[in-house]
């Protein structure tokens, strides 16, 4: 066992050469590759981090926009709701107003109809009443009633003196028509009373079974009636007139 | 029987004898350089990583991490030195199984050269790290009285490195030769297999010890004592 120092020096030189060769052909390519890989990974991570930050910023921006949109949507929905409520209230008010107006019109119309109906009913009632009265009086009428009417007419001749004088002027004969024949006394009294009003008058008594019970004075085309029909017609006109006046007074009230 | 390949002269250049140790070392250098160039010829940073590249990166990064665990700092150029030591010794020991190849590490001259390289590298790394003054101060710690002992310790490290590697490799070769003469065929094969294992282990140990020595030199003052105690 000995040491050859020449070999030792050569081996040291060989080792240093080998160190340089391996550094040149082995370590540097591998370490450069590792460094490049690490740098690439670092760059990619930085890029990924930057992209992540950008993505987060974008997400934040979109979330803000979404929130703003939701708020805007909520505001619009609230505005629309208020508008709808306002529109609904207006429509309801208008409908109520129209209903009130129509109800008022209806009530007015109803009142008018009611009044018209009442008036018609009253008039019809009056006419029915008169008709029934006429029928009853016609059924119950007899010579006594006609004589009573004639007697009553005689009493009313004097207040109608001017009218009778106009009737008998020009010496026209006066025809006195009755439903049934009058008694002689009554005829004489009628003739006397007429001659008191018109001294030269000529009285002609006639009987007409178709005439209503009572007395009719005719001279030419002019006549004065005291018949049951005339009484009832006057009664009917008076009742209807009174009813209309009463109805008009109620409407004014 | 020649115990060292130093005695085998292959040829001479200008009167300088080239023995088997030097010649085989050149072969090892050629093999390592050739393989390295072959592996890394397409290894460009821009090229996409492939299986070979990933494997090499894993190995180199494993070595880097191993050195980082020992030195507790980024390895820097130390990884080149230690890796070269490991690859050279491991390749020499593995090529020992080739018939007719005498491992350069079976030569005490080679192991001495490697130990001297480590001995030179220790102060160089220490000075580059601490500066000349700071490095020399480490020999006066913990007190100036320890200066001779520290110097002896430094020298004994190199000697132990050289003798350990040489003894292991040379003993393996000697035992193989002896067994070959006693029981040819079976035992030499078995010993060669064990030689492969011990060769790799010796390469690993040499590289680790070199790392420890260098890390002790470049460590901070508080760490230095711990490193020395570990060795």
C-alpha cells in the first residue's frame, strides 16, 4: 500500500475536469430546466393569481351590478305597484262615482216612474170610481132622480140668466130634453122659470131614452146640460185635476 | 498479485507513465460525460418535460434536498461538488464488476486525491462563506488552546475519508481475488453483488461526509460546534 503522488495529482486534476464536465453537460442543463420550470410555474401561478384576482373583481363587479339591478327592479316593482294601486283606486272611485250616478239616475227615474205610475193609478182609480159611480147611478136612476135633477136645474136657472138669455135670443124655441117624461107640474115650473128669464121663449119638452138622466136645454146648436153624465164628467175632470195638482205639489216638495 | 492499479502501467506519454488508475479514471470520466451529454442533449428549458427529464430532475432535486437537510441552507455550487464525488465514486465502484476493470477507487492514490479535494474544498467553501478571517477564527474556537487539535482534526478527517474508501473498495477486490482462487465461480459472483451494494453505500457515505465537513466550515458559529460534535 503506497501513495503515488503523481497519480494523486493526476486524479485531483481528473476530478476537477470531471467536475467541470458534469457541470457543463449534466448539472447546468438539469438545474436550468428546473429553474425554468420553477420560473414557469411561478409565472403561471402569478398569472393564475392575477386572473383569480381579475375574476374576483369581475365577480364583485357583477355582484354589484346584480345587486343594483335587483334594487332597481325592486324600485320599479314598487313604483309599478304604487301606480297600479293608484290606478285601481282611481278606477274604483270612478266606478263608484258612476254607480252613484247611475243609482241616482235610476232612483230619479224610479221616482218619476213611481210618480207616473201613482198618477196613472190615481187617474185610473178616479176613472174607475167615476165609471162605477156612473154605472151605479145609471142602474139606480129613475124618474124620481131625473125629477130631482130637473128641480135642481130649475133652482140654478137664475144664476145662469145671462147664459140662458144668449141661448134663447132671436126667439128660437128651447127644446127641453129628458131621459123620461117629466111631470106636468115640473114642466110648468120649468116653463115659468124660463119665461121669467126670457118672457117670449117657447118651451118644447122632449123625451130621449138614449140621453143620460137629467135635463138638456137646446136652442139651435147651443145647449146647456144638467145631466147625470155631465155631473160625472165634471166630477172626473175635477178629481183628475186635483190629483195632478197634488202630484205636482209633491214633486216640487 | 497487485493490490493497487497504480502499479499497472498502461502506456506512457512523453515519459510520463499512465497507470491503470489514471486510465480507468478517464474511462469513468468518458462514460459519465458521454451519458450526461446523451441524456441532456434534448433537455432544453423550453422543451416539454418527458419521463427522462422528470427522473433526472427528481434525482438532482433529491440530492439538493439531502444537502439542504445537512447544511440547512441552499446548496448553491456545493451540489456540483458533492454530486460529482458521488457519481464518480459510485461509477468507479459499479464498473468494478466489469472483468479486467480495476476501480480507480481501489487505489489509495485516488482516494487520497479525493480526500485532498475535500480538504481543499472545505476551507474554500468556508472562506467563500465567512471570509478568510472568519474562517481562520474557527480554528481558535472554543479557545486558542484548541488550535492544534482543530488542525489535527481537519487532517484526520481527510485521512479517515481516504482510508475508509480505499479500504472498503480495495478489500472487496482483494477478497474477490482470494475467493476466486479458493472457490472459483460462485463466491466471486456473490461478492461482486455485495461489492455493488457496498460500492454505492461507500459513495453515499463519502459524499455525505464531505457535505458534513463542508457544512461545518460554512455553518454559523452556533452551529459549528454541533456539526463537529456530530462528526
